[in-house]
């Protein structure tokens, strides 16, 4: 996809010089050195192998070996120190599937991931749209929005937990004063809301960077044509900018799902510890709790295998269902 | 291009080798003994002081202490390290991980180690509730180190303002006092819920009131033990706590703030927390504070509470000279003088009778009466099968389940009975899983 795409752009690029999204301009750069050849062609195979090696090594150590470990542990029950091990077949899985706590956690994870994905995209989209229309202090505006991304998840989690702590948190006090019985220790919805907001806040910046780039890449000529036809900014946004940014949005949907499923761990650990009563205990946090806190390695491994299957399935479905509707051509 | 990379990489490697060689040379004259511990803050500072005192006391060994996170995190680090043969020589492990360590096959029983290295430790001198927990079949499995028990801390100014001299010794009496504190507007937070409430308000509550927590003498009698706390006074206790939470008498600190700091800051008037909070409370509380034994139910035959805290385990797979160093360090820790200093500096109970008697005859408890409460609470009544302690395989797991289920009571999702029934059922599955894995141990 990127290669043919790049070639296509090069062919027509010189005349109109549209501002290209980052990915495409990169692939066109790679292509220029060996005109007429595929972008991925190398004359010296060892160079290609050398360039690939770091990525392959990372995959080997951080994906294939852990996957193998998880698979080998998922069908056994084992003493944490490895002294005794019993093969139990599918028992770890059947126990999980018959456990209401695990089902609750799965439903919660789905809810959390979907809400987080949509909320992040919408807010980032609004901010990016506004960026196009902010004239004065644009750099400051961008800087402020990007700040949360520079804060470590654990630290931002502690801050959120403290600010909204019902006993000592200043923002919780404000909520109490205006009549909300805010208490994430006792009201599962409050806890879920708090981690969702914290997770969205942390991830908006990521989506924002990509969306700003994508919106800027919309050719000025098209926008001007739409303006001449009488479309106002909001209309131009929905009928021109959004469809043209569709590939980026699709990419962000996938990334947001990955983020929601796997990377919100630090925030949950610091904001709620998965509580109260498991109401914010997402699947990935449960893997950590059961494996690293409770040392139930068999069940934890089985859970990570399930999680891996879910991630593969989701990505596949997204590519099948959504990508077909995405038009990569400008 | 490539050759400059190669050069700089070999340069880096050489520099690294030099560095390693350098540190290796300075440490060569002393045998390094790695110790992973799990207590932090002021207690962590005291651990470092203990280590440097030991290192100064002799010139053969150097104990290197590393804080590895809380008890669970330290245990997880140990498990990961052990599997790749990178384990420390000494591990501090909490009472909840006792069975895991005992049956791990990764430890050397402490009496074996000491006997082999030629040290004599009078194991009968350890105070009863501590010895009762760590001695298995007449032999100590680990060296009792920091032992604690939960006591009732209270803000004496607040109690006086509400017209009380001291907290009542029954839950019924305490309830009236806490509600009075709120009604008289002395405080908006009569009591804070401790982070380890399952240890103090459930397990210790069960022991003190002589309720069975599980069959087979709470697990002392075998791995086929089963939880039964859903059929005892614990149900009423959870219902009481739920009522207090609903009425704003008992506050849950939640994430982002340590429950004990709600007490030391004066926000909450009482908290039932470990006696090891002494060093922190003494330093931070700017009001007249005191402490008392944990309350009991009206009309019960009051028993001893159970210990918490941790012990030191000698880990397998270390060279003979490292083991000798571990034994030397253990011997140093077990000295009455060290015990006394440690107890005074931290608030943990002195674990040997020698240290306790010395503190007593020196009049230490006259000047620091709250320091003796824990010992008093640990030695009330003649211990029964219900109060001796808890020995459950994978106790961390069943504890996590108990906490989760009680949180479902706070949220109103379950009644106390429903929650405890479910907790017992899930907990028993954990016990059976452990039994299956460790059959014959």
C-alpha cells in the first residue's frame, strides 16, 4: 500500500505540491533514491538485514519469547518459584470463562475502550479544528495541548487521584459544594468516569498531533474551491477535511483501541487500583494483578493469551470493516 | 561510517569493563550480601541505619539493602529473580506470604543455617505470638524481624472535646463515641479506614473475639483448611462498618492519600493501624494523641490479636561465604541490643523476651506507654485455634478477593452476607488450588 501510494503521489506531486501527511512524504523520500525501483528494494541484502535486525530483535524479545512463555504457562498451574508444576489442560481457561468477575471485567474493558476511543478522537478533532482557526498564539495553544503527553502516566494518575479524592481533593470538594455526591471509593460509576477522563486527557495529545498534521495536509486548492462554492468553515470541515483525513482517523482508531486495551494500566493502577469492587479492573490490569501481585501465573498467562487473541481479532475486524471505507488517495 | 560505530561501541564496552573492574576491586575485600526489603519512608531509613551499623560492626561482610517496593512487589521481584538465578541472599517477606515462602523450595530454614554456621540462637526466647507464627513443627522457618499488630490510635484532643477520656474497649461503646464525635461537630471524620483493613478489622477482629476464620485451626492443621468466616461475627462486623461508612463516620481514604496521614493531619479522629505507625505519628501528629488496644465485642472471652509484619528468609543458591554472611547478619539482628534499638526506632514490637524485659526494666514503657499496647494486645488471654494466627496457601490471593468483595458492600452492590459468602467460596477455590499443587507438603 505505501509503495504504490508513494509512486502515485510522486507522479502527480510536482505540479500541485499538496502538503502531504507525514507518512506519505516519508515513503516518497525513501523512493526517490532509486528511481523506477520499488521503495523497499536494496542492492546489498546485508544492509537490509542490518536495518531490519533491531526491529526483529525487539519483536523476538518483546513479542515472540513472551508469547511463547505465556502459551507455555497458560495450560499449567505452577508454584511461583517454579518448584512444582501440574498440567491442567484447559482448566485455566474454563475457570476464567465461568467466572462472573472475568465476564464483568471483559464488559467493562469493552465499554472503557470504546468510550475512551470516541471521546479522545472527538476532543482531539475539535482541538485540531480549532488550531486551524486560531491565529494568535498558535504555538502556545499547541504547547499547552501537548503538555499532558510529556507527563508520566503514573504521575498524572497520582495527580488525578489526589485532585478527586473525596476526603482531601480540592476538585472533589468543589463537586461536593455544587451538590454532587462524588465518591470514587464507593460509587463504581464515579471511579470509572475518573479513569476514563484521566485516560482521555492523557491520550488526546497523541490524536491531536496526528489530526493537526492530517488537517494541514488537506490541499489549500480544494479548501479554497469549497470556500468559493460558499461552504463555511464547519461545512468545509465535515465535507472536505474529514473525508481527506480518513486514513489518519482510521489509524488513530486502531491506536486508541490499543491504548485503551493495554496502555491505560499505569493510570488505573494509580487512580483506582482496579476498585471499588473490581469496577475499573480492566482485562490488562487483571493480568497484572493476578500474575504479579497474586502470583497466580497460570491464570495470568491464560488471560494474556485471551487478551492477545482479542487484540488480533479487533485489529483484523477494524482492517476488514473500516479500512474498506477509507480512501487513501488524495 | 560503520567502523567508527564499531570503534565507539568497543570503546564503550572497554569503559564499562573498566568501571566494573573498579567496583569489583573495592568490594573484593568484603563479601557482598544482598538483602531485598519492602518497607519505606521512616521505616526504610531505619533499615538503612541497621545495615550500616552491621557493616561497621565487622569487616568481612557488606550487606547491601535494596528497597523493592511493597511486600507484594518485593515478592514478585524475588520470584522473577529466582527463576533466572539472580535472587538476593536475604528476603524480607510478609506474614501473608509465609506459606508461599515456606513451600517454595527456595529457602534455607533459619535454624539449619544458624546451626551450620555455628551460631546459637535461643529460639524459645521469642515472644509467644511471634514464635507461634514462625515456628513450624518445632523449628523456626524464618527469622522474625518486624512484627506488628493493629492498635487503635486516637486524637485525645478530639475525644476530650466530646467529653470522653479514652476510647471504649468494646465496639458497641466505640460506636456511640464515634457518632458523638460527629454529632457534636468535633470532627467530620471520626474514623479513617486503614489500607490494610482486612488484616485489622477482619482477621484480627476475628481472632480477638475468638471466632473461627477457617477450619483446621485457621490452617495450622493442614492444607485442607476451609474458610468459614461467612458464618461468624465477621458478618456483623462488615455490616457495622458498612453502616459507619454510609453515615460518614468511617471514611475511606482512597487512592492518592495514605489513610494514616488522615489521622496524623488531624482530619480523622481515630484509625486502627499498625503499631509500626509510631515513628510516623510521633513525628507528624501536632496534637495530643494516644493509642489503645483494639476493641472487642461485648461479653466475649477476649483473646490475643495476631501479628503482621515480616520475617527474614535465607535464600538458597548462594555460596558458602555468602551464607556465612547471612548468618552473621541474622545473628546481629537477633541480638537483644539490636532488637531493643529497632523496636524503639520503629514501633514494631520487640520480638524477644530479653529485649522486651530490658525495655521494661529500663522504664521505657513508662515514658512511652503506647509502645506497650501491641504487646499487651498480642498476649491477652490464652491463645486458641482461632487466635493463634492464619496459615493459608496463596493468602495474598484470598485476601485480594476478600477486599474486593467487601468493596462491593461499600458500593451497595452486595449485602455483607452475600459478599462474604462469595468471598469464602472464591477463597476456598484458591485454597484447593494450593492444596492440589502442594499435596504432601
